[in-house]
C-alpha cells in the first residue's frame, strides 16, 4: 500500500482493503471551522426571535456593551468540531431550513478581505440530541453536540427583581 506523497510503503492483507468504506466523509476531519478570536471584529447572533450584535473596539480590543461572554463563544470556535459529518443526500439533511434556523451566528473577520463567516444551526435530530448545522458557502452538513450548541448561545437574561 503506497500513499501519495509518502515515501513509505506498507503491506496490507487484500481482504482488509475490501472492508474500507469508500465514503469520503469517513476520512475528512471533523474540524469544520477554525477562527482566530483576535481576528473577529463583530459578532451577530440570532436566536429565539432576538438578535445580538457586538462590535470590537479597534483601539482597546474590548467588546461593546456587556459582552464578556463573547470571549467564551469565540474560544468554542477555535476550532469548532462537528460531532459527525452528514451526507447531504440523507433524510436528516432535509431538516435544515436556512430561512428559519434554530440559531444563526455571523462573524465579521478582520484583514484584507474582511469576509464574514455564518454558521446555521438547525433542528435536533432527536429530542435532546445533536443538531444539524452548516456554514454559508459550503456544501458540508454536520451535527453539533448539545453541549457545543449550548456554548454558542447567549447568556440567559438575569431574572427581574
């Protein structure tokens, strides 16, 4: 067995080769997004009928308003790791409506391009289970664990006194 770009050659039983899946998703990394927190200049999050927008002060590097939670959110995106990759032809893939997602997270990035990255998180695949998700401009569908999704949500409002 020879791997392109590798000078080493290995022996493998032919029957073992027949058991390998030909599905390319099985060999792809589950790291679906890697954001350098210092490169993010603005964060917009839409969830539960509300939208939060926070902008980084270019001089101090701090976030406007009471957005201390933004640092934790960005740490969760360095990198964002999928629980599983989903075949776009699967029945589960039909459950992601980009027009009505559970959560939308848009990050404005610094630099020459100033591009934005948008993450759409859709429905749970099972009650209390992982949620279907995708990134704008990419065909890759994946699931995120409930714990990962929870880390991306804004903090609950403080109870009124």
